[in-house]
C-alpha cells in the first residue's frame, strides 16, 4: 500500500485539470447562450416597438370611432403588445441570470488557479 507523497498531489492536479475543462465547457456554453439571447432580444425590441406603437394607434382610433370593431382591434393589438413586452422582460431576466452564471464560472476558474 505504499504511496508516494507526490501521488496525492498528482491526483489533485489531475482533478483540477478536469475541473478546469468542465468549467471551460460550461463557460463556453453559457457564453453561446448569452449571445443567442442578446440576438433574440434585439429582434424582440424591434417587434415590441412596432406592436406597442400599433396598439397605441388603435387605442386612439377606438376612442375616436367608438365602434365595437375598433375596440376589438385595439384589444387584440394590446394583447399582442403585452405578450411581446412580457417576452422582452423574460429575456432581460434570463440574460441577467446567464451573465451571473458566467461571472460565477469566471470566479471559480480564478479561485481554482490560485
């Protein structure tokens, strides 16, 4: 059962190297996800701008015309605008979570190299 004093150290370094690879893989995955979310957010912001503007226009039209059809068009446009605003807000939250995960991974990588 003889083990040299360095054998334990070598195992720790090997595990540390494996841990580093895992951290790098997770960091790479999180970075890719962040890029995807940021691209999606740009598209959603553009869509949101148009849908919110359309809903505001239809609101004014419904107010002026006072017809059931105009009111129905406004309510539908408002529903679409509310949905895209909710999706936008969810993306912002998810981006924040992914950024926090990336920060945590970077901190762990930094700690493991000390």
